[in-house]
C-alpha cells in the first residue's frame, strides 16, 4: 500500500509542476483519484496555447461534448 501511495504522490507532484505557469491560464480543474479531488494539484492551460490542436477521447456518455461546450463558453 505504501508503494502505491508513493506513486500517487509522485503523480500529484508531476501534475503540480507540469501545469505550473506564471502566464494567464484557463483553470480546468484539479487532479482526481480514489481519495477525491486534490485542490492543490490544479490543471491549468496557458491562454496563449488554446489555439493549438487537442484530443478529447472517452467512452459514450462520459461528458466529452459537455466538457468542450463548457470550455467554449
């Protein structure tokens, strides 16, 4: 169990550092795992990169369209 927790902490740390930016950003949400959301591991996309390509994939009924609609609004 401790090894799994260590991996989870490493993943959260990777999210924290990977999405850190001083530039103006769109905050999409926070990391989520079995323990729930982690408000200190925020997922942010710099506004300057929003004109690039992206991929939204998932099974039917998982909220892909609603997610894109919310981002567009």
